[in-house]
C-alpha cells in the first residue's frame, strides 16, 4: 500500500487506513468516471429532446416532416441508441468501474486506458447517431448504428473490459461481494453479446429470419445481462452502504445471481411470439421469462429485508430514494415482463404501446433511477464537494418519478385498448389509432416532464463540477434526518 | 463465491447455453434455407434490383418502427382473420430479405402482403407523398423528401404523381418520384407471401386460382 | 501490462496518487462519514420460495414438453401435428369470410361500411343487394373485372378504382358474394357457383374494368334459384378445432 499508510503511526485506528484507501481510489478515478458521467448527462439531454420530438410526431405527423433526417423513422432510433449507448451504457460503465475499484479495494492502474475508452466510446455514439440521422441505419432494433461506427464502440468497450479484468485480478484478497459478481459478469457478457450481434447482423449478415432471433437475443440481453446486472450491483452496494447494515442473505444473493444468468439469457424470443421461428425456441423463451420470477423475487426479498425498519431513510437520503425506487421498479417491471411473455397475454400486448411502456419502465424506472441514485453518492466523493442544492434534487426526483409514472401509465392503458382493437377483426385498423391518440399525447407531455428533470439534474451536475453553493460540512439531504446522519 | 476462475467459467458457461440455443441453432438450422419450387417458379421469388434498393430505403427511414411484417398463426392471434395474410409466415418467407423487417409495432398495418391488398403503384406514390390524401385519418408522416417538385416542361412527366387537395404542387409544377421512391414502391410491391409452403401448414385460399 | 501477483509498486499505477496529496485532514467529509464496504448476512432461503421454485421448474418442464413441436427446426407450431392456421375451407361461409378478410377488408373495412368519400360501403349497398336495375350479373361482373370511375352508392358519390378479382376461383367468388350479401344486416339470396362460372365464360375476353354507365346498359339478370343453404351463424372468433 501507499507510503502514506506505512508512514502512519502503528497506533492509527483501522478506519484511517480505509479512509486513505478510499480517497486514493476516488482520486485516481476522478477523471474517467466524471468523463463518463458528464458525457452521459449530455447525451441524456439530447436523447430526451429526440424522444419528445418522436413522441409529438405521433400526435402531429406533420411536425418537422420536410427533412429526411428528422423523419420519425430516424428520430426514434436515434433516441433509442443515444439513450442506450450514450447515456445508460456510459453512466453504467462509470458506476461500474467506481464500484469495482471500491470493492476490489485497490487504486486502479492504467487510468489512461479508461479515459481513452471514454473518449472513443463517445466518438462512436456520435458517429453512430449521425449515421442513423443520415439514413445509414439497417433498422435492426437496438443495433441501428451503421457498421462503420460500431467498431469504435467495440474497441472502446474492449479497453474497459481489459481494465475491468486487470482490476479484478489485482484486487485485495478477501471476500468477493455480490455486486462484484454482477459487475464481472456484465463486463464479460457485453463484449460477447456485442461482438456476436455485430458480426452476424451488421458485418456478415445471416440469412432471413435468423436475423430476428439474433436481434432479440441481443436486444433483450443488453437489458438483462448488461443494464440489469449493473443496476443490481449498484442497488446491492448502495442500500447496505447508506444504511450501514449487511445485505440480508448471502444465499439469496447466490440464488438470485445464477438464476438471473441462466433464465434472463434465454428470454429474447418472447419478442417474437408467433413469429417465423421453430416453436421450441419461442416456448423456451416463454418458460425462461416466467422463470424470471425466481431471480426477481429473490433479489426483492434480499433488498426488502435489508431495508426493513429503515424506510424512513428514503425521506432524506437522495441516493437511497432513487436507488430504492429503482429497485422496487425492477421487481414490478420484471414481474410484468414475465406475464407479458405468456402467449395469451402477449397476444394482447404485442405490437402495441404497452410494450413501449414496459421498455421505459425497465430502462428508466429501474435502470436510470438506480444510476441517478449511484451518481448522487459517487460524485461528491470524486469532486470533493457536496451537492449544492437539496431543492434541486427534490425537483429532479419528483419530475423524474411523476414523468415516468405518467408515461408508463398512459402507454400501458392506451396499449391495452389498442391491443383489444387490433385483435378484433370487426374493428377497422384506423380505429385503433384513434383510440390510442389521446394516450400518446399524454405520453408526449410526460416526456417534457422527464426532459425537465434531466435539465435540472444537468444544471445541478454542472454546478457541482464548478463547486458552487458554498462548502458544507454535512451531506446534502432531502430533508433534515430524524436520526443523526452518519 | 470467492474463487475467481470458478466464477469466470460459470458466468461464461451459463451464458453460452443461450448462445448455442438462440444464436448457433437457428444459424445452423434456418440460415441456409432454399426457396421452394412451385407452379409459378421459385417461392419466395427473388427481389428485383430496384426492390433491393427499396429495402435499403425502407431501413434508412425506419418503416419498421410502425409496420410489422409477420403474420401470426390462427391458434394464437386474429392476424389471419384481420386480413394480414392467408397463413402464418415461416422462416422460408424471409430468405430473400436482408435484413427481414419482422417489426414489433403495429402503429401502421402489417405489410407482409401489402402487394396483395394494394397492387397499385400510383396509390403508393400518392400515399408516400401525402398519406392523408388517400387514407384520411392516417398518422403516417409524409415522405415528400422522396419526391421532386419540378416545373412542368413541354408536357407532364410520364410518371408525375397526381396529388390533389391542399398538398398539391403549385400550378405549373408536378410531383415526380426520385429513384429512392421508385425503389421503395418496388420493394413494397414485392411483399406478397400468399403462396403455399409445406411447413406453414395452411394452404392459402387463392391457391388454385388459375 | 504486468501480470505479477505481488502488489504493484506505486510507480506502476497508471496514475499514482501522490502520497503527499492524501492528507487525512483534507479527505472530503463524504468519504470520512461513509460506512464500511457492505457485508452479507447469512439468513437462509425461505421454504416458501424453494417451494415456488420447484413448482415453477415443474411447470416449465411440462410446458416445454407439450408446446415445443417436438423440438424440430421445421415445426412452427407448438402443438405437434397441429397445422398452422388451418380452417375447413370446404365450408362456404368460412371460405367467403376468409376471402373477404384477405382481399376486400382493407378498402371496404371489416364493418362493410367502406371509407366515406373514398371506398363505397357494402352494407346496405344497392349494388350488393341487387336493387332497381342492378342484378346478380352486374355484381359478378364487377368482381371479375373491377369497376372504375364515378359511381353512386347509398346516395353518396364515389370516384375510385376497384381492381378485378378474376384470380379468385369461382367457388371463392361465389362464397365472398354470399358473405357480403348476408353480413352486416344484408339479406340477399346467394349466388351459386354455376352462375359465376357462366358469367366468367361470357366476359372472358374483357380485361378492362367496367364503368357504372356500361353496366347500366346491360340488362338485369338474376341467378337461378339457389340451392338450399343452411343459414349459418358466423363464428365471431375462430378457435383451433383440435
């Protein structure tokens, strides 16, 4: 360990050693993690703007329709890919490397690798977005970036993956915590996923309907085996860390981890029920989707039992409030997903806005909220400053929470009615459009709420970087705590 | 779970099952399907060069985000009763498509058999130029950028698209499709999957039409 | 990159934090006040969860056994031996309904009401029901060759083009005419297959669509008395009959 530790008096309490250790880790990760967070927030703003535009185009088809690069069919994939790669993946990587370093308890080496990766990653997202808007997309969902942009992302990711494995290799010996399993798995799964999908779909396209199978194997696994493990790793870290109590059960953690790995990876074909694929593939995905009940309920018990008796922390801790709302949403959205995979219900929700609502509940209600929670915890340690305004955090939370609730609510209800009409042979097709129209308008308005939340957060983040708001001795809390803050 | 190699191998091994089942298996079993011989030649028929160009236009402009191209079987859904096609679509239907646009949304009608329902080229041009003129109530965006509005020279162009109503071109001007529009319509008119295939089960109603 | 197992020297860190930078008194409060890194409790897995897991695994196995089409790559139906979307196409009522949903529904709509101003309605249409000067021969002619130009239906004017449907078999044409003449409250006698066959023979030379005026010039003819047909209740929703 560092010279400083050796130079400390033998009688130094053990806490001092860990303080210095943490301070070292945070200092050496400051630049790369803030790079991922900062660019992520910038993409979040741009992505929100495109999302709102795409949503209003549903209500007003003539809105900005004269230029090809602003047509709905380009704005929508640009929104999705910016959110998936520019925002969620970038901030997930930032949170992931910080958690990994903290849990491995070594100050990371090769910081340049991460900074280079961060720059390359953002260039890749930028190139891909321009490619989509310029009409280079091949319309393979979640993989719309053109074939000349994805290698940049892959190289960037490879640097991060190499860094992650080195990090893990040189960890301080000792117990490997559940968050580390999830992070290690995510860092290993993603390159496999991304390389397979790009090879078989973009660079050397396979024949016919195989594309659909690989597409949704990838699409669902990005959610299930990339975002979900990072989100869960963060929740598994933040909840016990803020509360200062151990996670409920090691055995539940093991069960949850391995059942997630096994069942989630087989889920993809539930996007294609009734599609041109051998029946057993679809049935396997239906079964795997229903089996997701096991990892989800396991994680839910583990988190809930850890929180039990401490829910009043949600009143004052920004980290915990965002994280716990995210973790609860994870339970809800996953159980909803299990139900939606059952063919007789899928028949109703497939091809409707209901599915879009589900996707936003997962990627926003669960993942993005969890990441906001993690950022509220991590950024003060990197910058050495407390969040400048509790009021702005409250605004951020309530705008984001009400926005996503309104969005998912309107899409779910509208999609349900749309599904009933799409399935009824007596109802003309246009009727289903008239039915969902008001719900789609509400959903577009909910996008404004979310964009406002992101704007508040971006301003807060910049003020944080500029160290505004005066030095504080205590953490910035949402309301005065009823128990002494620690 | 403190043994790194075990964790490492376990993580990759568990994941590889889905890679084998959902990627390698369909690649080996469905990745090299041949067209089927029928009375009218090979089915599905090969795409023309123009239609292949149209596939690219279809992809570039994201038609897939509103239009599916798959007919689900009758035991599961009402797709067939709804008129999207005479039978469920199967893997062989898509061997000419790169990539196939299966889709996940039906904000617009399914297009698997659009040529059967809409064989009229002019209708497609009018619809792409301004959907509301031929389908009142449609929320499809206009694809005017696939057309040129140009002054009429000595006589109107042979492929000028008749556009009436508020979106008509100014007097002395005409609307003509660009190559992208021609290709896109050629692609749409290639979408016809009403031939019989043995693995699809249900012989189509128009089977012995000749 | 070094792969030694020994803890690296400070110099080998990619970006070594300078020891003098880290002063215990300067470490930010957020780091000083945080709890230890999280640990795990050792509570056991509840019995009810194990029970639910077992039940789910059992259900999953049964589902796969019953709904996997024999695990064959060419089997697109989960129930082995069950045809994709087979319906009994010998039943004229079903056949007519199916021809309608495959070919006609997009313009004339499943409601038979058409689209006002664009596509004429079939429900209550004098053309379909054979009112005034319009006979069965006119309806069959429209179906075989199409209809183009201005036409009045139910008091409203339309100006559009309907393609001919001569690719349909005589049985299918008869069936779909039968369907549109009995659906949506329409009540008109069915047109037998023989009549369609006869009309097809008479107009075989013609390729162009009819205009309303041309049709009016042709005398009204009725199909011969229909063979007795069971008044079938059309099923609202077809179920797989296996």
